[in-house]
C-alpha cells in the first residue's frame, strides 16, 4: 500500500512538473516563432512597399550602399517604422518576380541572392500564382504577393537561417526540459521516501494496533464464552446467555475481518493461487445459503455456468462469495428476491449478486466498500452488521487484480458485479 502511495505521489508530482515545463517551453518557442515570423513579415512588407527593394536601393544594385546623411533620411524612417535595423538591407537575401494578369512572367530580379537561378525563381512564382497563393512559406522561403497595375509581384525572402535557428531553439529547449524532468524525477524519487515517512510510520502503527487489539480481544472473548458455557451447564440456557453468545460471535467475526484486512493491505502478502473450479466454488457456497433464505422467507435463485476454471486463492474467493450472499440475505427486503450468477465474458469471469431492497440511492454505490460505512445505521444494528464485510470483499477482489462495482438502477434493488 505504501509503495502504491509513493508511486502515486511521484506520478502526480511528475505530472504537475511536466505540465508546467511543457507550458513554459511551449510558450517560449511559440513566442520565438511569432517574433521571428513578424520580423520576416516586416522585411517582406518593406520590400514589397518599395517596389521590390529596400529603400534607397534599386533592383539589381546588389552592392549599392545606403548613403549616410546628416538629417533623418526617408529610408531610415521606413526601416525604423518597420522595426528593421540599418544592417538588414545588407544581410537579407531575397528575390522578386512579377507576373502579368495573363500569367506571363514579366521580370525576375535575383540580384540580392546567389542560391537560386532566375529559372527556378520564375517556376516558384508561377506555381504560387496558379494556386492563387498570396502569403506563406515555400521551401526555405517566405513569400508575399502584392497586386499593382494589373501585375502581381512576388517577393521571396530566404529564411533558411531563421528556420534553422527556430529548429535549434526547439531542440535545445526540449532537450533541456527533458533533462530537467529526469533530474526532477530522481530528486522526487529519493525525497519521496522522506516525505511519506510519517505516513509510513502512522500506517505501521495502525496495523500493529489492529493486530495487537485483535489478539487482546480474543482472550477475554474466550473467557466470556467459557464462563457462559459454565453458566448454561449450571443453570441452563436462557435468553441472556444466548444474547451473550451472539455478541461473542459478532466480535469474533469483527476481529477476524480486521486482521484479514490488515494482512491484505500488505503488498508482500502472497495469495495461495491454484487452479480450481469457480463454478463449484460459487455453487457450493450458494447452496449453503438456501436454508437461510428459506428460513427468512426469501426467494433465492442460482444461475451458474458450468466448467468455469479460475486461478486464484480459492479460500478467499469462497469467502468473498459468502460475504456477498450474507450481505444480500441481511439487507434484502422482507420476502425479497436474491439472485447469484456466474458467467464468462471474454477472458473475464463475472460474478453477480442481485437482491431487492426496501430503499436505496440510485446510481453507483461504490462507497459501500468503505470500511465501517453504514447507509442505515439502525438497519446495521438490527442485522448484526459492522459495515466491514464489503470492505473484505473489495480487498479480495483487488488482491486478485479484479474489479467490483455496486449500483442501483431503480432505488429498489442493488447489483454487485465482480469481474475476475
């Protein structure tokens, strides 16, 4: 149980850290992409607005410098307006292609780039024009198309460097984040033991108390039982001795169940798993309740599939079935109906126990498996229940890695389903 709690603690902690880290890394990378994309768009817009070149630079004059001036030049105003540095015209690689309204290529300017030929540039623009594309990415280029006087000018900006930078940034941040997660996992793994140490100590004390208390209770119960027997031998059996024996039996049953639950909670507890006939186990246990049902005036129906084999702890499985039927006998309505069935569904073995009841909440009733849970305290008192029998059932099912559910469809009956 403690190891399971530790695993849950580590899983929740790692999930929380992972979510935060993914959010941070994702936000940083998205922000970096948006910033880079905006910078590329600004350059494209500036070039397109100036007829296919940077301000103060004419198409084809790839080496012409911006003339420094003492006053504020228009070119500098345009650059600053778009958030572009004065060095951008010299480190930006781009080309332009103009296409007429009939699809014929008018002009191609590759003077500012060496990595593409005029023919390839013409093919790029023609392909995008046919598709009606105006803006986006094409290969390693970001492009923008503007219409003017019946012609369309495509500006292609080489962004191979920016794309490479973004990829490197993503890989670096993801790698760093993954390494950080590993480091955090190692730290949480080692420190989780110290964090859960008080819980572990409290749990061990609780188990020790239950075990010790159970053994301590057994001794006076044995003495009381012996004294009651002596009284009955001397004075005969009466309602008081019968009541005493009944309470002794209840307390003995309670202590046995508490010890059983404490033992089942220990992950090191090994079940004595063997292959046995689940059909016989269900049928034999159910047949033992026929006389009880008849005495209480209740209708008892048994429907067990034949030759159903199962590998598990036969003793615990029989106890589970017995507790489910005992619960049905105690809490079913007067002259009610109780049904137990066994069937197979794929690889699963399904045991169902259904019974009518006076009144119960509709929907799922999994809270019934909580220890000492009482939906009707007065009813438990009358029937001799402690609200722990179904907890034992739940523990047996979980120990066999099965699943158990409780639900009521109409508020007048309850169905327990065990899948093994």
